C-alpha cells in the first residue's frame, strides 16, 4: 500500500483510483521525481480500473 492508498491497482475501482489521484495532487506545487513516478503509477492503476469496469459492463 502506498501513501495514496492504492496498491497495484488491480483490485481497486475507478472511483478509488480517482480519489487516490486527487489525494496525490491536492495542494501540490512542487513535483519531485518520486511524486511524478507515483502519479504515473496511479494513472496506470486508474486506466486499468476503468478498462476493467468497461469490460465488465459490456
């Protein structure tokens, strides 16, 4: 589990992934390489969750 509350992203909903991204970016003005890497990982988890939910809905 990361500081944003999302692990690998394979078990979270799109809504949970969105919330994690919002927590990551809230109030941030400086982006370290580590923070950018975490944001990239969260975005990947979000994309996976959306794709999984769209596939399930089809």
